[in-house]
C-alpha cells in the first residue's frame, strides 16, 4: 500500500514539475499534424482534379479531427499560460491525453490505401465542363466523336503536354456520348494515374459492371470474369484518363477485337498511346493567340471589356502563359476582381522577371508540368531536355545542330561511331517529343527539321537548373552579366543571341566548375586574356557567329577543352597555336576568313571533328591530317584540293566534304575505306566546278574529270548510298551509263544534274546485250546546256525488241530541260505510263524541240493506239517556253487533275493545248487545284486562236489566264 502511495506521489510530482516539457512535446506534434493537414489538402486537390474521384469519408473525418485537436491545443495552451499552481497536475494529465490522441492522428495520416475513392458515373451523371470552347477544341471534339461513332477506328489516343486540356476535352466527349443511344449509356471512365495498379483497375471496372471480384485474387481469373461481363455489352466505350504507362488490355479482361468495344486513352505521351495500340492519335495543341485571349477574358470577367490600359497589360500577361489553358485559367482566377493598374503591372513584371513568376503559377501550374519531367526515368533524357533550355525562348533548334551539341557535351551514352551517336540523339528527341516536353518543327523549304520548347516548359527547366545554369539567351543584352552573377557553382552559361560587343579587360569570372560557355550569335569583337583565367574546367566554348578577330592566348590554358566552335566568325583571321589543347575533339572553323590552319594541329590526336568548310584556308601542312587518325567528320573548303595522301589513312571517317584533283584520287580514297564502313555524309567535288554546293550524299564531277585520258583505267567507285550526282563540264561521252557503269546499281540515287556537257547525247541506251534497271528511284533530272543531247533514251534496236526496263523513271518528280538545241522529241510515248509520279515538267530554250510527248508511232507504236488519252495524275507545274519549233505538246489528251500552274511562252507553232476538262452536270469543270495559266502578252493572239477538243474550253479557262511580259 505504501508503494502505491509513493508511486502516485511521484506521478503527481512529475506532472506538476514537467508540465512545460509536455506542452513543448505536444506543440511539436500539433505542428507536425498541421503540416500533414496542409499536405493532405494539397494531395486531395490534385487527386480530385481527375474525374471519377471522391475523397474517402475517413479522410474527411480525419481532417475534422485535426481541426478539433488544433482548437483544443490552443485552449489548453491558453489555460497553461494563466494557470495557478494548484491546477498544473490536471493540465498535465490533459496534455498526456492530447499527446496520445495527436500521435494517433499522425499515425492515421498515412492512408496507405489511398485518400480517394473511384466513383463510376451512372448514365445520369455528367462532368461539369467548361462552357467556353475554342475552334480547335471543337475540331478535336468532332474528330474524336467521328472516330467513336464510325466503324473504322476502335481505339483513339488523346495526348498533349500537361495542362493543355486533354482531360477537359475527354470529359466533354464523355458527356456527349452519354446522349448517344447507340452506346446505351455504357460509357466508363477510369483514372489510371502514375502508379499503375492492375488489381485496382480490375476492381473499378468490376464495380462499374456490378461484378463482385472480392472473392478472387488471381489476376487471370479476374480478367476472365470481366471479359465475360463485357462480352454481354452490345457496345461500350472505355475511357482511361491520366495513363502514364502502357499495359495489355487483356490483363483487365478486354480483348481489343471485342465487338462493339471502343477506347479512348488520355496521356501526355504519344508513345504510350501507340503502345496501347491506339489506331488514331489526336494531339491537343496549345491555344492560338486569339483563343487564349478569349479564354482568359471568359475566366476573368465573363467576357466584359477591360479598361484600355489594363487590357494592354492583360494581353502581355496572357502572352506569358504561352497558350497553355491551365496557366491561362490559373492567372485569370488570381486576377479576377483586380482593378488597380499598378497590381496588373506588378504581376506582369513578376512573370517576366522570374523563370516561373507568380506564386499562383508556381503552386498550380509548375507541379503539373514537373510530373512529365520526373517521369523521365533515364538521366540521359533529363540531361538532354535541360540542355535545350540554354536556347532563347521560342527558339527553333535544328535537330542536327542539337544532337551535335549533345555529342560535344558528352550528354549521351558512348558510341563507337558518329552515326550511332546521331541515331541515339534522334531517339532521345523523339522520346521528348512523344511525352510533349519538346515540340516538333517540321522541315520546309530551306528550314531543316527541328524542335522547340514551349515557353512554360522552358521556365520549368530553368527553375530546375537555377543553381547550375545561368541562361540569359536572346534578351538583347549589350554587356555580359556583372561578375557577382557568375556564381562559383555554375556549370553552364548561355549568353547566345544577344548584342554583346565587348568584354571588359578586367572581367575574370571565378567559375572553376564551368563546363559550357555559349557566346554564339553576338557582335562580340574582343575577348580579353583575363576572361578565361578562372574557367580552367571549360569543356565546350562556343563563339560561333561572332565578330571576333583573334582569340586570346589564355585559351591555351583550357587544357580540358573538348570543343572549340568558331564557325561563321567572318572576321576571324588568327587562332593561336592549339598544340596544348590535347583533349580537343571538335574544332569548328567553318566560314571564317582564316587563310591558314592553326599551328599545332598535328598534336591534336584526339580530334574527331574538323570543319573548315567555306573558309579561306588554301592548304594544310603536309602530314597534318594523317596524324589525326580518329577523325570521323572532316569538312574542307572547295577552294583547296586535298592531296590523296592526307585522307587515305583515315579509317574512321564517316562524314567528308572535300575536293579531289582527279577521278583517280577519288577512286583511291573510296577503295581505302574499310569494307564494313560507309560514308554517312559526303559532298565530294572532283576537279573545278561552277555549280553551288549541292548538299549531303553528293558527288560532283567537275571540269574535264571524266575526259578520256583523265579518268584512269579503273572503273569509277561511287558510294553505295549516293543520292545526288552532278556532271559539270566533266567530258562525258555519248551515253551516261557508258561512262559510269556503277550508276546501274545506285538504287538510292534521287537527283541527277547535267550542266554544260558537250559530249552527252542520251541518258540510257537500250539493246539486246544487257537488261538494265537504271534510275528507278530518280526523283529529279536536270539537263542544262547540252548542245548535242538528242533524247533521254536511245534504242540500239527497235523498241519492240528491247522494251523499256520495268520502273525506268517511275519515281521521277521533276524533269527540267533547258538549252538543249539538238533534241526534237522529249518523251517517248511508251515511257509516259512510268511517269505517274511526275510533278514538274519544264522545257525551255530548246531550239529544235518539236514534240514534248512523241506520237505513239514515233517509237514503233509499241503497245499503243493512235492519239490515246494519257494520265499524269500528279503533274502540278507545266512550263514550256521559248520553243520556236514546237508543234505538239501531245496529239491526244492529257488528264492531269492535280495541275496547279501552266506557263506557256513563245510556243506559237502549237495549235492545241491537250488539257482535259472533266464534264460535270453538262458543263466543263476545271481541275480543282488550278491557280493560274501564264501566257506572254505578245502571245495573246496565239492563245485566242488555239484549238480545243472540248467546246467552250477556252472561255472556261479564260479567268485563270495571266498575260505577262
């Protein structure tokens, strides 16, 4: 009894004296609980954003209990602060009880089975969706609906970057399908989310079908039950939202061939849609300038006009959102009701100055975009993605240039060949495009295939790299940043596309970890010696497209430099000796005014890329290139003839641009290449040439290079993958294939140009001795100034005995013949059926040309009836000019429904234009694509006098006729 009394007294004394410590412990736990509550609210806001999600009742109960405990603690704390000594024991007991209760709530906060329930909507349930819909939204909605209601497509992917409105579009589709009687209301929506759980998804589908799967744990048996239940549905639509990882539909009991089954997959990744076997994929793009403003105003003020000065600022705010609906809606919501112009200005300034800007943008938009980045499991993908942020905002980056930078920076896995690096680079960019972190820029005219970053995606990347990167690209800076901005931990600095003209002589940033410095595309004239003194770890220095005249000598101390890029430095005349830069792998001197290669080049034995194309360099010291045995990429100016001894030993060469002095040297070089190797890029000129640079995979035979006595005895060896061959005053004999037999097997040859060739008479010779398959894939054939040229084809025997090879010119898209004064008839009738891909036919200034398409009797009547109609289904441009003896384009009728432009100048002996006009409802119908018919003003009378097979053809065409000079 005395022991019990003693223990009780000890407990009372403990409660009395340790109340303060207990309150401190309780306060810490309550603070932790408050943080858990904040996190829970944020988690719920994110998960409930997805349709079909509802918070669990236990979560609501937990939140209410947390609020209660917070209030109880505040009350207890107030009593402790004003208590008498007598009541401390009771207060301590209450503190102990509350500590136990708060600890219990902390333990419950984990909710390992999730905080929301999946709710399957019934036929009466519909999503609450946006009222405002732009034209692009309506178009996408209509496209997906047509796929669903049609019979051709059963699975559709809807993809796009985070926050672009994919789920909103899908919700609208869901609502409209609910009204479609054909699906009997069987429209099922499930949110998959990042952590794919097949068991859970099966349960969700089971609940929607009133199928109890609780008694079965085996995935395959559960799938079989689901399959049986779904087969009983006549037609149904399965909508899977927020899909991050592909999976087989069979795992959830669905056979893709199930009759009446339709599916929509909503994902940020095109790759996921494809792997889910979506037959059609619809990309949700960001809004246009007009639509983003309408959406903003709809959310800001229900479309009511703003005061003019505020509207001007508001439009700039919308522009910063870069067409992303989530960002636009978020900004509009945060500014709703704001009338003070000063506040509007402050918001705009925050958006422009910060890489993310407004807190509301960082809280609501940035986490959504960050998910896509975090899902890039491969660190190489992350590195390459972040590198793209070094370019200016909204900058189109050429793919080839970008992958070259990945190689220079060492961002990718090591590969043995340059081609393997580029294959890897394209795979990386495809992946980043497919997950909508980069946007594709299509190739057009002279613009190469490229990528660019959405402005807000770039802002996210800059936020991620803010401690390692300093990016001030495209900001029109006139001076480099102050030295205090050059933090010691910087790894990459980009100041490209600015207006920086000089760097102060005392500037010497302390950046020992800096590996990349990009100063390209600045009018920079001078870099002082001091500038590089504290950047000894520099790996990549890009000064391309600047106005520097010479490099400072301090560059020689950059012993770790891997890439020195000075391309398009048109004022550069001197580079100090580079022999100390032993680690250098890439040197770019393209389009500089340097006349000599830098000294010390023989010591750069690690060099893999040397580019001096279009520079003024005239010679390279003997033995220099021979020492650079690792060279993979060699570009030399055409003004310099390379001695064969310099390149014959470069066994790793994959890309070359150079001029050889003779065909013999060219043959020696080609035979020196490894048997398992192939030139992936080449632009090779043999002898002097007047034509411009033709591009990759080209061989140009220049002046007298094929003249008898100059070519040597050996057969000419061409690269297997040659795409373009040019003959420029090279001395060809009468037939092309008599000169270069290997062209018979050049299956990738697409472009062939002949210029100023006196000897050439025809392209192909047909005889009994050999059956050739030449020029099958040729797309463009240009014949310019060939005074003795008489025709494309020469038959040694009658055409009936030696018919045309199957497929001859069958891929030809453009035929251009100019100043060939001896030819009389251009196209044999029997060749015309092969020309089904011809898009452009240009014949000019051929003094004796009489027929464009020969009368069928001219080639022996082989397989033809007199004046048969012919079809050129893809012909878009027909241009005939300055042909004084031309009497006939074709004696029959030409059907060409794709024709866009017809140019007819000085062909006044022609009496008929054989264009066929389709009759429609008793009237002549014009080709739908025809835009104009150009006729010389002097030939107006000739045009009016033309004969037509179809009555009224002239008057029908008249509105398209343009009379020129």
